[in-house]
């Protein structure tokens, strides 16, 4: 059944693949509602075969009537008459060594046929889909949404066959073009994210006659939604719930609950071990032994990820690498304090409930040592640390691994995850600002260009006015890019590219009828994550204490936006037990 332009396009392109094409060109207009044109250089059809292909319940793809041995993608005799019954279809084809022929069917009625000049292969042109079926047409989504669905179909089919060259054009503008004879990883990276090639591991696994190949992104190379996960069974793109469960098992404890891996898996199984006819559109399959398939996917992914070892998407910073170099010895200096304590001989600093974080490195303020210093630093006693008895989360005494704040409270020792804590604080600030009329924005000195695929840009462009209320100022910058002019003021110098990419992913999972205010927590949490203090940031004592004070007066600051705790406390009694004093 033809549900939308994307389903008609899928059937036509699958026919071209089954015909042995090495090049497939697609032209769309109006998201596919006005025009779908598929041209291939396959084996073509004779006039008699064209007439038969347009008859109901006719197919040339069933080998010896064994329906469980189907190795092709579709049934040509099922797709063409279904599409021709709800549109104007022009079918042109030519077998090598013969003349070309055309046949025009207008909503089920043959209106013309005869010779046609064209190179060997087939061209199918579908115009005005559902034009005479208004009840069906009114349920189609916007042209942009239909185009996005069609583009997704084409990407999946192109990934499934890296040996075939594909091109897609929409309203006269080229959407993508890939050359033939590519490897699977090259094709997947080219159609998803070029960075995937260097941030992924190859899958090569075999068990009991089943073969699993493909690419899997490193855990640190993840996305905000699960629409970058692809499964191909015997070269057929499918969407299967089994894949979702298997990925959760393979990436367990390596990803946050709201992050999803980028994966493309190619599974080859004997035809009698899988049923491809359980869904009319053949987008779902049923395995004879689903437990075997799930276990194979989990094992194959786990093995590949384990072999990746310590690989990560992000390179170490130059400052981190410089810590491994030896330093020039300096004259002896007084031994440093082990903690970031400051003598309490002046009035305590005033607490600002909404401090402005201007984080600067304190590396230049460290004294020199003739021998390597301990892994702690001392700071000039500019002002005293407030007494711990006054604050539930205590006062900062140091920083561990540039990630965790160590604080002394009246009743014990507090450890704070600086990134998780500040992420929650930024989120709560944005919630409050939205309730009061909007988030303040901060203009960028140099606007930043973020490159995305066209459907992602379309989603962002449609929400520009709403995103501006969150302090994010965007504008369209060509078909495949967005220009960022301002970001929420609370975010500071975050990763603008990652922020916009994640927001585009979030919008893909939203209902178009919902406003972003109705999805406030999702959008604000995404922005807060990119605007919070990162692990690995050196903080001064004053900055650490300001963070602790704001946590004490901020709702929900005990957990981060992902549900993990932001701080833990080790009571004095527990510490005494550790040292055998109790």
C-alpha cells in the first residue's frame, strides 16, 4: 500500500536495485508529492513485461513459487499498479539491444503507450500523488516533512548498497550524491557524519552461519536521539525493536540514558532463518531464533568496543599533554599547603545567589618548586574561607582530578561533581528565566557556521522564533548550514556546534504541533549540558565556594539533568571507621 511519497519512492528504488542498476538518480519536487522520478541503468523491461508489471498480483521476482526463499527487495508487480492507481505514472524502459518503450497510466487508466528514446534502463515518473484522492492527501505532512522522510529512505537504501552510485535532487537542488564501489564504513560515514570514520570501530563477527558487519561509534561519539541507528538484513534496510534492545545491552554502562550510539549493522543470515514478509512494506523482519541474533549483536559490538581500548572522540588538550613534560627547576620555596585552604582572618565573602562564573586558570599563580609538587595547589590568601558550620555543603578545600570539588562540612566530607552540579544550576536558571519572559542572549563576536543535513536545518529554521526565546539566535545559511549569532548568556563559551547539532536531533523527536515551551525541560536540559562547567576545568577556591552556595539554594540540585547524584557525603563516623578509630 502506498502511504506517502517516501513509501512510493522506496518501492521504485528497490525495483531499480533488483534490476541490477549501478547508478540510480532520484528527482523529487514538493517533498515527493508533486514529483518522484527514478532513473536507473538496470536490465530494463520489454513492452510485454511493462504491461505485465502494471497488472495486479503479478511479479517476476518469486523463484519457483518459494516465498520463503525471496532474495530480492520487493515485488515489482505489486508496487507499480498500486502507485499508478493514485497518481499519474509514466513508465519508460529499454532492454539493451532493443528499442525503448513508454506507457502512461493516469490514476489506474492507461492513456498512452509507444516508442520512447532513452538509454538502456528504466525511468519511472510519478506526478501529483493522491491528487484525486483528497482524503489521503490531506493526511500528508508538510512538503519539508515528506522530503525528510524520503531522504531518510534514500540514505538507508544507499547505505545498504555501497556498490551502487546514488544521487538525490529536490526542487532542482542536489541533496546528496555518492559514488559507487565504496566500502560500507565509507558509505555510512558519508551519509551520517564524516567524523564517524575516525570515531568508530569496525564490526566483523560470525556465529552459527550468521555474519555481522558494519561500524559502531565509540561511546563518546553519541547523539541525542536514536535515529542514527541502522540495521540491514541480507541487504534490506529494516527497523526492528530487537536492534534497540541489543544496542542497550551492548552499550550498557557506557552511555548516559538520554544518549544514543551511532551504529550501522549489516546482518547476513540464510533466507530460511528470517521471514521478510511479516510487514507489507517489508520494513520489519522476524527471525527464527531472535535470541541468537540479539546475542550475536551484543557480543559483536562488545568485542569491537573492548578492542577499542582507551580510544575517545576528544583529543587531550595541549595543557593536559604539557603536564607530562618536565619543568625547569627553580630555587627552593616554602612547602605548599596540601589543600586550597585560605586563613580565616577577614570577613567572609558575601554570597551572591546568582554568581557570574568567570573561570580562569590559576596555573600562573602556583609557586615554583625545586622538586615536583604534590597534586594540589595553594593560592594567595586574598580572603578567608567561610566557616563550614554555616553551610550544609561545607566549604571548598580542594579539587580532585580537575573534576570533583572536595568540601569540608560540619558533619563530614563532601564530594561534588562540578559538571553535573553546574549543569543542574544552569537548567534551573533557564527555567526561571523562561517563566519570567525569556532567556537573555549573548552575541558572538564572530557568528559561527554549523553544517548539518538539510532536514535538520529545516527543523531548526521552522523553530527559529521559538529558539530565540531560549536565547539562541539562528538563521539559515544555505541548504546545509545554520548561522549562530547569539547563544544563551548562561552558557558562556560552550561548544556551539555540538549544541546546535543536539537541538536538531531533539526537534526530530518532537511533534510538530507542540511548542518548544511544552518541551521546556528537554530543550533547556540540552542547552544546560553544553553551558555547564566541564570536567577537567581548574577552579579557584572562590569559584568552588560560589558553586556550593548556589547549589544550596537551588531546587533539585541534588541530581543532575540525567538523574545522577551531583554530590555525596562521607560522614565523620564513616571516616573514623576507615581509619579504625571506631
